[in-house]
C-alpha cells in the first residue's frame, strides 16, 4: 500500500511554455502533499507543502507565481511550472502523507527539460 | 534553519563488508529522523524512522540506525552488505509537530560483488 504516482515521468518543453505535473496517491487519502526539486548529485529541496483544499505554503526563495500548486482532492496535487526557462530543468518529486502521520510516501519523480 | 549533514558522499565497498553512514543535524528540539533509500531507477523508499523510545531502530533489509541525542546524530549501519544494497541513501529530519522534511545531500553507495 501507500503508492504515489507522478505523471508524466519525463517532459521536454520549449522555453516560455507551461508544464503541468500530476501527483496522485493511489491507495490512500493524502491530506498533505509535498513538492521537491532535486538537482543532479544534490539533495531534495522542499519547494512547497500543500494541504487539500487550501493554498500551498512555499519555502523561502520559491516563486509561488512560477510554481503553481493545486491540491483539489485528497488524491491529487498538481504542480504547474509557468513560463518555463532552461534553469527550471530539474527532477521534480512529490510525496504524500496521511492526516496525522509524519511518514511521507514518494512518487517516482518527473524529469523536466526546458529547451 | 534545519541543516542535515551527510559525509563521504561516495562509498565503495565489497560484498559482506560492514557499512556505516553518518548523519548529523544542526538544531535542537525534539526531532523525527528518517533514512530513505533510492535504488537505481526507483523512487525514494523509507528504510527506517525514529520518533521516540529505543534509540536503536531496526529497519528493512537488515539496516539499523542509532539516535544519539548528545551528538545530534542518527547513523545508519548494516553489518554485511550485498550487491543489491547499491543505492543512494538519504538522511532526513523533521521537527516534532512539523512534517516538513529537510534532507541531507545523500550517500552514493556502490557494493562490488
């Protein structure tokens, strides 16, 4: 149990376009979902925390107007990278947690390449 | 701000050797501690976690970790590694009552058959 999926697994887009990444909890209800960014050879950096039905909380330095997060249901959160630029190229990973639990279950990640 | 340190980013060892990966965090207060593993091509999986109680925690696949509060450490160990333990290992910390994870930079472990 506790499976999290992401779609797409990889995406290539042109500079200036927007890209949406989906994160789904397949067999549990996730009251909280998290979005991370991972650069090559580096650790995961938390970008934002989203709770179902409310606005996401962004970490310092993360542009909320650029990285739009929606958590409209207990099984789905989306991250939209707006007006993407090459420096947004990265590996984006989501995780999900049940209400009242600290343990997070991670998705497989989405490789974004902006040309 | 939370800070998690992992040293010796690259570790290469032979099968049956013992493995110890260090993890130190930089702030006081009650913490929750985790070790995650990422096998090649796969997503992050939880190896073990510490919330409270016995500071020696046993996880999956023969791994264990010891929480030493006075040293702000949560080192991961396995007495005898296998080739299938080749992976990247991440230590992570949250403050009690807060579920925002701070990750260390990871240890890339390669086990040679």
